[in-house]
């Protein structure tokens, strides 16, 4: 309950801040339109072809005229503050925030370190003002936590003696700083799980001392920072040597341009032989049409996944119609049909469907059913043909929402009103082993590790692919510390900052072509100082002491004073993370690496998380013995089209183009 209260506080304040940002942008647009007359005036004054003695006549005459001049004077607006009016727009929601923030501050106890001392004093003062009903902020109230872009509001209100405006702006700054402190961990809530002291998320020093050796053996990491950095330096030297050879050639897909900048050419689409296309069409025609209801019934006969949907009250008796009702509820949810329209379509009353959904369909029962499906899928003989199951990929999808939701956010790029995101993990065997609903405005990178470390399946994930949204230095560091490989598809890969472990002259002398690209020196001293804490952090995740999204979110939001976060990001900048082969995989030149390790994937028609089979390279047309493997690699496109047909009862799938008839 305590976590939910703090989360609602965060979401309500953030929603009003976002609304104020949209109001500010609209006001700026209107301000720009109002300045058109002033632009016309400047055009006349700055035109060198207009003589000085004619400027006044042109301004007051036909070119502009007195009406437009008077309108421009009437529309004159004061100079914008440093934040362009963002805090002033948020002041319009002050009354709304006052409806609940006094109760939250009175009910919740906040604590923090020395960095948050001033903010906590301000929270105590605000709590006292709310309790006594006083309106004037004390003269000695702290304001050092207020960002520079908002201090002008407080200074202007104090200089004019407007105590009401000062109270509004100071209180809004306190609430926003409190929200940011809770996100970063600089402020915590005693007794909370999600917002507790960040030190509580880590294994205690005593427990870590007992588990350090076991963890290092599990992930293959040296406990000594000197050995770890020496190994990283050797790997970096080997990789730079290979890159130097490629750059020296000067004509490959990875090269330097005339200005010495790194150029990485996009990958061309894979050449699919005509034989494979014909064979795929033949196999597609052989697939029988299966209505989704029949498919669900058949799967239950084989797996018994509907038995995973248990009564929330522990009731054991199950009516003969329960499975029928469960299938109707699952279809209504998965197709976004809704229970009302499903009741009209199938003849089962709405009350029965609503009761079934309320008592049987929950997150834990859905996860249990999904685990049963995954376990059955892994045992199928065809599953290993698509992949080993050790490579996974994740991506987010955004969906609009109707009505009010604490998770929905306004995002004009994707939604007309509000919406949310679902973050999905899929293996190379096309098993969906994790899905999480997240706030659409939150960064997806915080949730990448959740379904890898926290999934209850037997899937041995060792390598993971994401797009640019899933990439941060923190993720690079944690994947490496956990003995995993992060293989992202990075947009503008040639423009990222590359680091070196030695001095600039050493890099330039050792690698004439690649050395100048290494523009930043790694702070190895910071890594060495906090190396054991970094291992302890990764061990806390590995042994399930904390969730990845919780820790990654706080570390990513931490200020500069958080030395552990700085060390983790520095470790994530180690160049060898960008291309480290897994055990048993050869270290290939850049142009021969799988697409996910080059940072790009070839153009595809699929819409879900992109996966590419490893070990595939352009070559001659495959022989008859290799065709099965080729079809398997293309299977994700075939399955996508078939699934679209399955969801449309009464239609069939065209073998050539996948269109439904």
C-alpha cells in the first residue's frame, strides 16, 4: 500500500508537469505567430536597399500601416523566463495538486543522505505549513535544491513582496524535487520496498562475502579489479588491431571518410534464393486452417494450460462450462474485443464472462499458463531448427487507452489522447517468455534485464538484442558483469563516443587509423575503487535480491554525487563490451559479424522484435540438404502471416502474398 501511494504521487505530479509542458509549447507557438508583424518591421529596417529617409513612411504606410503597428504594440509580451514559462504553466495545476499532496506528506515519512538534507528540511517545513494552515514560507526556508532555471521565479516573487506567488513556486519546486529524489534514490521511504534505501537493494556485506566466490564462478569474472581490467585491455588491443586492418584497407563497409570520421555502411538485404521462396510457399499451402477457438481447445488437450487458471479464493470445484468461459475471456482480451461484444458474439452472458475474468484471469494465472505453453513449445522437435533458445530480443509496442489509467500517458507522437507500452521478450525459437506493461514515457532500457533474470522458464538466455531504446551504459555494464552479451542495434553507430584505456599519444602511435577515433579516456581508477561494489550490485540481481528495472531506473536517474552509478557507467563504456564473442564463437571481422553486433539489421517486413539467425552469410544458392535450414530461418515471416490468418475465422491464407480472403 505504501508503494502504491508513493507511485500515485509520482504519477500525478508527473502528469501535471507533462500537461504544463504541452501548455508551454502551445504558448510558444502562439507567441511566434504574434511576432509576424515584428518580423515584417525588422525586414524593412534591415533592408539595405531602403533609404533611411523612407523607412518611417514605409512602416507607417502601405508596407505595414498603423493598424498593424498598434496591434504589435498591444500584443507585446514580457521577456520569457529561463524555462520559457514551464513552471508558470504548472502553477495552473497548483489547486489540483493541493487536493492530495498535503495528505501524502502527512502520511509518508521521507529520509535521505546528506545530499538531500536541504530538500528534506523543505519537506518538513511544507508539512508544518500544511498542518498549521500558514501561508507564508519562512524566510530561512531552504531553496538550494531549486534548479537554476526556476530560481528566477522565487527571486522575482521575493523582490516584489508577493508571498502568495513565492509560496506557490517554492512548493511546486519542493514537490518536483521530492519526486526526482524518490526516482534516483537520493530520497527514500522507510518501510517501502520500491522506494526504500538504495543500500537495501544490495546484498549485505556479510552475505556478499559468502557469495562473492560463487558469483564470480557463475559469471566468469575475476574478483580482482587489476586482473579484470588487464583482460579487458588485452581484448581491446586485439579488437583495435582487427579494426586497424579494416580501416587501413579503406574500401570496406567500415572505413574512414575524408575528414577522418568513422563510416559504417548499412547492411544490404539478405539475398533469398528463388528456390527457398518457392519451397516456403509450398509448405505454407500445406498448413491447415485452424480457427483460433479450435487452436485453443487443441492446445488445452495437449498441455492442459486452462487448468493454470485457478480461482482467486481457492475454490476447487470447476464447472463443465468453465473452460468454455475461459476461452471466451482470453479471446476477448487478446483481440481487444471486450467482454460486452464477446457476449453478443458467442451467446455467453456478460455477467458470466465478467465473473470468470474477475476470479480466474489474473497476472499470476496468465504467467502460469504461459509457462506451460513455453515448456511444451521447447519440447517440440521443430523448435531447435529455428534457434538454440539462447538468443532473445525485446522491443516495446504502444497502445492507446480509453478512460482514466494511472499507467497511461499523453504522447502525441503515438496517441491521440493517452496510451501505454508493453515490453515483450522473444527468443530465437519465437517463444514469448516475458511481457510487461510500462509507462509509455519511461525508457525501455530499464526493463531489458527483468525478463531475462526474472523469468521462471528453463530458457538459458546468454545473448540479448535490443534497439537503440534499450541501450544505456548501465545496461552494457550489467550485462557484462552478469556474464551475458548485449548485442544492440544502435542507430548512428559511427557517431558514438569511443573510449581508450591509455593515453592519446599511445593510442595514435599504436593504431594510426583507429587511434584518433578513441576520443575519451576511461577512468580506470574509478572502476578499480568500486569494482567490488559493481560485482555486489550484479550479484544482488543474479541472486534475485532486487529487480533490474528498479535498480537500473534509480542508477540511471542518480545525480553526479552517486559514485557507484558513475563507476557503473564508466565500466559500461569499456570498449570491449561492444564486440565480445561468446564462448565457442569465433571473433569475426566487423563486416562478417551478425547484424545485431554491427548495430543494424537488414530491412525486414516483420513488426515484432527483430531476430536474425546467427552464422548466416551470403553465398551460393543452398543445395537440397540445406534448404530446410533456409526455410527455418525464414520461418518467423511465415508464422507471422499464418497467425494473422488464424485470427480471422472463416478466411484462408494466401500462399504467395499472405493476404486473407
